[in-house]
C-alpha cells in the first residue's frame, strides 16, 4: 500500500528539461508522504518520470519502488497488493524468469514481459499500476476491477500527470483548479461525482476495471479488461451456492493474511465483518486481533455486539472509545479530502482507522457485502415498490403525490409523498431519486442562475443502468452501485481515511472472484421483500447462527442534523458566508433553508453538510496558489 505519481510526455517532439521534470516529480511525490511513510523512490527518463511513496507490507528490505528489470528496460510503480503473486511467480519461473525479491511488485515486471498487457486480467488484488518501457516510451496504466485504489489523471501543459491523490497535482503551483459546474450538480445530488469525471475540469480517474497504454504523441485510450458476466447459472441450487460462497470467502480471506507487519481486522459486530473475522479464525492458524471503536453516543455504538462476538469466538479485541467532536475534527477531514466527498460517515471511518493504526498496519474489513449481495435497505424498498407498481399502476400514485404534503415534520414511516412520486415513475428513475441526497429540482433551486442550468445530475447513473448487461432490474441496480457508488463513495472514503493514517485495508468480499461469481447468481438468492444478503447469510449460518445473522443492521451514521444546530453551527455560518457559496449558490435560498433547519421545521442536513465540505475544501485546496 503506497502512493504513486507519474509525469508522462504527451509529445513525441524534443525531450523535456529532465532537471525541471525531476523537481516537479519530487513535489508531487512528497505530497503523498502520509500514504507511504517508509520510503521514497524516483525514476526520470526522456519519456516518463515515476515516483513512489512506500508503506512497507511485504518484503520489507528488497521491495522498494520504482523497481526495474535487470536490463533496466522496464520500470514500475504501483499502489496495492497482488494476492496471487506466488501463483504467478511460479508460472513465470516455469517459463525461465529469475526473481531477485519476494515482492509482488517484481511479478508485474516479469509478468508484463511474458504476457504484455494481458497480465492485468490475471491479477487478483487491488492496484493502481504505472509500468513504463524506457526503450519504446510506452507506458501501461491499470486500475483494479472495483476501483479500490485511486488513479487520477490530468493534462498539464505538455505532460500527462498521474497520482494517487489530487493533492500531488496541487503541489505544482501553476496547476489550474477550474470547477466543473455539471459535476457540482452531480455532487450535490449524490454526495460524490460518479464515473471518471471529478469536480475539477481536466482531472479524471482511470475507470475501475480498465487499462490504458500511453505513447508520446498519441491520445490516451482506455480499454476494459474486467466486467462481471451477469449470466445466471440455472444449475446452481441455493444451498450449493451457500456452500460454494463459504469456500470462496475462506480462499479470499486466506489470501489476505500474508504480511510482514502486524495484521488485524475491523470488527463492528455486523454480518459482514463477523463473517470475515470468523473466516480468519478458520484459516489463520492462530488468534485474531481485532479493533472496534465505541462511540460515546450510544445510538451509534456497536461495541457491545463486537465484545459479545469476541468473547464467544476467542478474538483478541481492542475497543477504543472515541468522542466525535466535529467542530474540531473537521480540520482533519478537510486535510484528508483534497477532493470533496460529502459522505458524513467519513468521520467515524477515519476515527476507526486511526484507532486501528495504533495496533496494526494491515486491517481486514467486511466492505462490499451490501453492494455485492444486496444488503442495503434501499434494495428491499425498491423490490416492494416494483411489486406495488405492478399491482396499482402509475396513475393512482401520481394523483396521490399531487395531494399528499411533503411532511418533513412527520415520522419517517408517514413521509409518503416521495414514495407516491416514485411509484408514478419509471423504476430506474425512481431508484435514482430514492438514493439521491438532493433531487434534481432541489439542486437547481439552490444553485445560482447560470451555474448548471439544464444539467442532469443522473446522467452517469442513467448511462450505466441503460448499458448494463444484468438480466433484471434488481441486478442492474447492483451493477450500477458496484460501478458508481462503490468506487465513487464507499471505497474512496475508506482509502482516504485509512491512508491518512498509513493503514492498509483489505476487503475479501470485494475480491474479483467473489464479485463475478455473485453476479451469476439468480437475484432471488440475494434479495426478497424481507431480507437482503440471503445467500451470504446462509453461507455464514453454520458458523454464526441464525440469531446473530438476524440482528438489525446499524452501520456508520452520525447525528448530523443535531450537529448542524449545535457544534457545527458556526462552521455552517462560515460556509453560508464563504466565497464558494457566494459564487455558486443562491444565497438567499440558502438563508431560508438555514432558518428552516435551525427551527426544526425542515431537515436539510445533506445539503448543509455538502456545503460545509465544499467551503472547507475551497478554502484549503480549491483556491489557486
């Protein structure tokens, strides 16, 4: 786990000033010291400059990067872990390749020499790779199938810049920071920007599951090397699927137990983390060290569930008590977010990672169970909505939506207006609106005139849904979330929070083998009106028992609406008066909404948290140096 940077020549004309290019690379690379506190390495030639910050996990003494082939023709930097590197090494040795280290990095060099870019489809792990041929000037770029590791790309004069975080681009004082208004509308609607675009013009991400080959003088073109098949296997019964999944989980967990540094796990007490930790007990050959963070706010504290699990199964559990002090901790979050992300669960995620880093360097997590096996409540709500839509049609819900008040003051079960509105819509459109933080019309109402007029915040969601090859609506939603929400929000949040404290997080449920296998299951094996993650729970039932698996999901949440009326009130006032709001928002409209929220008449927590994030980002990162 590390941080990578690169500067690639866009032109095939005269070579650049190598001294200047090296200075640029040094500034970019040193901006990522938090991702790799254990060492720095640089390579500069006429076509490319590659930088690396190392967090040493494997082969502590001979695994430094950049790493070269013996003839110095190929050089690589990469961020991540290759879990099948021993298998690939054995195959390559059988073909005559001679290795000098134990690291997974060297497998990339020999693998590329043997298989070319077809190497990438053989890799099992998470990664962002820059592999350069010093002789031809060509450079291979690749990002892991689910987008667990970030990979930012930007054009800058005659150079193509690459980095694990955009702060590396900002380290170059003349890097432009022009906001993309359409991306701003998407951000307000969804809390993140979906797809390869970012909030800044000219800065994008390499798409998960894609690679690209860069050659000086040519345009960079991506190609997809990984996609879930979504071809349902009709011959696999439910019990057989559960048994197969249990074996797959054990394999993927076992692969993630290799490390030359202290390794442990996150244990929240929920289904996913409990199943992963139990698999570690089955496959690790020793006691498991786990970390849980208990919050003083009992409503958001799961530490007692984690303690009960640890006592029952003999896990060495450390529970650290944390107090959320958002008015103080927001400065740390702003430093983490060199690109905005409005998921307020970043705060507890960062607190958990910070606590874990005091005990381990690598943590195994249960991330991915919800997106792969339909664990979120919204999938069940959509399932019920679609059933109701088939029964009653769309006319009656449309009429009901016209007469039912919005009712923000009512208890959640009685707020029926959006439900009726969704029943009157196309199923995909209804889902987009149900998962949005702000509806498109609400986004348009708070932005200043002319900022993003006519913009469709659901454009990328609609494109992914409509081009999905999944066989049914519910499966298309899983495909959609795996390709947008998962890399854009969940994995970005975990990467930034963990790397801010130099912690590596491994997620066996997001192993490509599990994800692709799960895509071939009938949707009925994952979801019905009462339950999600059906096959995962069935797989874990012999180990955890039905009672444990039936416990209500809690997840990371924050009392954000209360914070905005209390400890974050001054922070919100500063955001409302700040230059970002003055430039991009209808400030009179914001003032009206702020009064409604303060008086408890309406809850605008998502809008105002997004505004705070944008204001803080603009003050720290967004203004041109």
